C-alpha cells in the first residue's frame, strides 16, 4: 500500500511517498524563497503561480526518486488547509485530477495533523495520549493528542506564531526572509544574556502564548541602538532573542505536561528544527522526567512525506471516513 502526499499550503511545493509501515520512498520539494525574498514575506498570488509551475515536476521527481511508477500509487493525500487559498487550490486540484485519472482515492489532509504525523516517520512507536507543541510560521499551539485522531486544544498564541516571531524580529535585525533559521545559526555560541527580551505569559498558569511584546521590544532595541552596534553584537542579540522564544516554549511545554499529567511531548512544525530548542527540551526532560520527541530535520518544515504519512495512518486505522476534502484557509486540528 503506497500513499503519495502533496503539500502546497504556503511557499513549499512538496511531494512525499510512503508505504503502510511509514517507510519514506521520496520527499522532494521546491522552496519558493527566491520568489518571495524581495517582498520580505510570502505573496499569496505569486505563491499560487509558483506552485502551478512546479507541482508536476516535483511529483515526477518524487516518483523517480522512489523507484516506483505512478501505477504503484494506491491513494493521494493533499493538504486541504489551513493555509493560503490559492496555493491550497493548486495542490488539491492537482491531487484530485491525478487521483481521478488513476481511479484511486484522494484524501484531504489537515496540515497541522501532518506536522504531528511527521514525528512518527522517525519515532513510529509513540502512542497517544501525548502532548504536542506545534510551532510553525502560522501556528503556535499546545494540544492533547488522544487516540483515534482526536485532539484537545490546551492553548495557543493570542497573536504571532513562534516562527513569525523569529522571522519578524530577525527581519528587524536585517536578517532577510525567512529569518528563523538565520537567527538560529547566528545565535550559536552567542551570549544569551546580552539583552533581556520579554517572555510574555511564560510563568503564568495558562496555555496561552503571546509574541507581540517581544516583537515591539526588538523594534525598540533596534531604534535605540546604532546600526553599527547592532551589527557588531548581532550574534549576542540573536542568542538573546532565541533564548527568549525558547524559554517561552519550554515553560509552556512544562505547563501542558503538568496539566495533563503526561510524560511525553511531541514538538513539531518549522521551529522544531531549531537546535537550541531541541537541546533545551532534552535537558529539561532529563531533569523533569519527560521525553520530548522531534521529527528528523527534513520533516520539521513543510514537506510532502508528513501529508502522505497522516493519510496512510488514517488508512491503516480505517479512519479515512473522518476526512473531509473541501479546501479551506482556516482549519482546526481534528477537523
Ligand atoms: O512549518 P513551516 O515550514 O511552515 C508553516 O506551516 O508555517 O514553518 C516555517 C517557520 C518559519 O517561520 C521559519 O522561520 C521557522 O519555521 N523555522 C525556524 C527554523 N527553521 C524554520 N525557526 C527557528 N529556527 C530554525 N532552525
Ligand atoms: Zn507547516
């Protein structure tokens, strides 16, 4: 049984292929950084056009990489939301058209569920219930993951997402787009106590996050200091910024584990690729008797294998009837 997954919710045109044991045969993608860089963020219309241009070639590349042929594919999973409407429609139309042609089923997938499934690709033995911290460019939320693909929201951000905080603060520091991974690299070896940026809600008894105060604080810091000073101390400023975001994510993860009484937490979404976050969660887990699971690096940011994985897992559990195929920009986990 082979599932092909298509992801096109934002600025990655991606295709992954997995089998029923979640072995990954291919995970290919085209990242549209070049198309959006000069705008400093993703332009939805440009993203949709770029998906349209690349999707066929990426699916071909995934098939070639896998060593399979199109006739080996048994079902096609595609992201139906949340995401940008134009990009979602391109992926969904391609997936439905191809599935119709091959006379196989097409399955609409919740992108957030895909991010969670990414962790099963490298840790197939994790069993619900567990806590999940989803940290991406568009989402920051804590969820209780139950059996049978059921989810209970424990808390989410009131404003910006963690990835957005990395990107926007990094942009203020002149680090371009997307700044998240650049901040992470620059921070390595820097003085994390150089500036004390705010950690909103971190110590409060709530699952809510807020990153807008941090963004304002970085803006003030940039306004109050000369460009030369910022450039000379960029490493330490990035380390301090990363420390503030990671502190918040760690405190909130501890809050969720305490609230649920669970000892396993999955961290997923683009920001889960942050090495400092991974290290801090591991150390914290050893001290506080919990285990944090992360996807392998290639499955942290948007990819096709995670979409194929959740489609395959639902098929394996006879749960495909729970999936809806309508494309929608807003979608809660479990819908
Ligand atoms: O999951 P993802 O690929 O797309 C969404 O669903 O939003 O996440 C992208 C986000 C971006 O904000 C990017 O800057 C951030 O993940 N990101 C990182 C790192 N790698 C990606 N943030 C911090 N450190 C990283 N190493
Ligand atoms: Zn994502």
